[in-house]
């Protein structure tokens, strides 16, 4: 693997650099040619665990294919799908040379008040201050309507067992 924009590469056990004529190896303190470079020390191999004289506990026949996963708290916001309104808003924005930009941003982000922002842009957007206020309103974060605790998913008790179920 060669690093982009540099003349070095990692070969799996050491770094090599291009000195203009050939690849040289990094020994940890200096760059040396491959002929003068010492061979890397062999990596110690892990030793197998000693066998116990007593019988071990039975091993499971197969591993669980799905482990429970925990996600952060769930949120319900005022975001909604406004894809048709967003298309119209962007067409109007292009045709009016960015006059309806606050409406287009609000509709694209799925703001619940994007229709109102479009109407206010039409009525108040001609004032520079009104247009800036509407742009700020369009870029504000969504309002959180409800929160839930951590969401943990478990393997389902139906079908093949690979479909998760959520518990709140």
C-alpha cells in the first residue's frame, strides 16, 4: 500500500521509502538499502493453552448469529416528507434568482412550517431583513416532540430468528 502524495509504502511488516533510485527500508532509526537491511524479527507465535486433565464444559453447537445491540435514545421530531413541495420550491427558487431560497431549504429539510415559510417569503421576502429572518427560521433544528429511552434490539422469535425486534 502506497501512501498518497508521499514516497513511502507499508509492505506488511515494515515501511519502505523511495530515494529516487530504489526502495529503501526503514529500520526504526535509519533508511537502508534492501541488501544492508536486517531481516525483521519473527513474530512470536501464540502457544496453545495447556490441556486440562478434567473434562471441559460442553461447547455450544453453534454461535448465536445475532447479538443484542443498544442504540441511543429515540427521538420523534416534527420532520415530515415534503418532497413534492421541495421540488416546486426549488423550481421557484431558480426561476426567481434565489428569492424563494428560505422556502426551498425548509421544504427540503422537511420542516413542518415550510408552507408558512413559503407564504411569508412571498409577502415579506422583498425586505432584506424579512428574507434573512426567514432564512434563519428555515435553518433552525427540528422541534423534538417526544423522546424514548434507549432502544435495544433482540433476535426475533419468528421466522428464521434473524429478524430483530425492538423493545423500548
